[in-house]
C-alpha cells in the first residue's frame, strides 16, 4: 500500500466506554455521518453496536440506506432535513427523521404517515429548526394528534469553545433547552449534547441521549482529549530521497528552498488523499521517530519533506511516514485547520486498515 489510514478499534471502544461513564446512564447515539468522519460508517457502526450503541446518526437518506443495506438493524436517525420524496422512502425503511418545519409536518399528516420523527429546535445554532417557543407549541400539537414523535433535540454551536463568551453562550443554549424536560416521559429521546457538550457540559440537564461524534476518536476540536486513546494514524511511503547539490527550490510556486547539502524525501500522499494543500510549509510528518517538516507546495499525489541530518542514512525508499495523527493535527500551524475537515477529506484511494485485538482485522478502500 502506498497510503493508508490505520483505525484502532480497541481504542475506539475504550473511548466509548469513557463516554458512557461520563454521561451517567444516558444512551449514546453514534454519529457516523460522512462515512463516519472518513473511517467507514458500516464498519464503525457494526463495532459500536457490539458495545451497546444501538442508535446511529447520519446526514442523509443515502447514508441511512447504506447502513441498512449492510445489515445494520439498529435505530437510524437522519439528522439532515429531507425532501418530501425522501420522507416517503424513510417511512418505508423505518428510519427516524428530523422535522424542522410545519411544511414537513403537514406532508406527514396529509399522507397519513406513521414515520418516527425528532423535532429539531434551534436554541442558537442558526441552521435548522423551530424556535424554542414555536417548537414547544408544535410538540404539543403532535402529541395531541397522536403523531409518532420520537425525539426532541437541538445542537450546540460552540461547545468546544474555550473563551468565557463561548461558555456563556453554550450555557444559554442549555438553559433554553430545559423547557423540554416536561416531555421526558412522553417522548423517547431528548438530546442536545454533542462531543463538546458530552465532555464539558454533561452535568447540566440535557435529556436522555447524547450524540458522540469526533470525541469517539479521541479529539475535541483540534485538541486531543486527556485520558482518551488514539484511534487514527494516516501513513504514506517514501518514494524517493535526494540530497541537493546546490540551493534548490522545491515544488510548485517556489515557496520553499533547501540549502546545498540538505536532504528531502518525496512521499506518496497529496491533497487528493487528504494532505491539505493549505498545510504546505505548515506541518510535518514523522519518519524514524523524527519530525520532518513539509517543504514546498503539497501536490495532488505527492508531497516533499525535509529530512533531518540525524536520520538521512536511515531513511530508505519505501519507509513509512506518519502524516496525519492527533498530535500532528494539534501542531499544524494554520488558523484554518479543522479536525473534521482533515479527517473527512481523507481520499477514497487511501486504504482503511482496521486493527482489532492486536492484529489487522480488515483492509478496505
């Protein structure tokens, strides 16, 4: 393999156990949208189901269908808003859907659908959902009409923010959401905590379900979570190694230059694989235990790294380089970096290698 992503299933399950202890008896919804952040939705869902996660969140009807067709029999909630033709399919397939408008409710009523749905409340995200006041009225109406309302939920927009302003804003969202506590004996699921909420605000009232996303993989925002284990490591191989005989520019645009006598390696990963072009000259890889800074513009299929003199003789063609990992993400020198963007951007030609019980369990693309 030229480029691959190693996923440690044992460490993933360890992190889920940590989350379960944090939320004190609340159920966990595993967020596996965007192919489970690039790690493989079907594989991750099946592994999580083995340790008691029995409801999964996806973004679209297609993602829900992929899980069901792959044998996932647990509950599936579509978090994104659906069009009317999609609602009909979701009803047939017994998916749970998100309702964020009266138009959707009218469609469900007019077609006499018994579809399970979660009412989406906008407590401050500003994306989808009813206002708190309107949502409360809608929920009363749905209950009165014996509609199959299965959940009530909202989304925290800044739960991983560290400023006092961010904390105050999140506290305000949670306070608004407490009005829905009165429905906890009527509606199956009430939920608002995402990864940031789980880790930082789990002692507030937040219903009986939490949505675990990026935190399953040991990250909150762009930082590692203390006490959680590493789940992912992306690797590539050294394609070539050179020592420049004179001062030389490297890659497109001449944005980096090596001095005479310095050495560099070309790696089998580029921005089409997930090594973001915006990280050119701003990140590093690890070869033979040493940090090797990326030099020059990252190309579509390759990138170049400077090899420290201490390991020049050790680096051979085919050597492994660690290119994306939690500690590397923390240190990328870019204001635009985003763990979610990095992980979901890992390309389809990158192999996924799942490790379980100390050995390789599955390799897939």
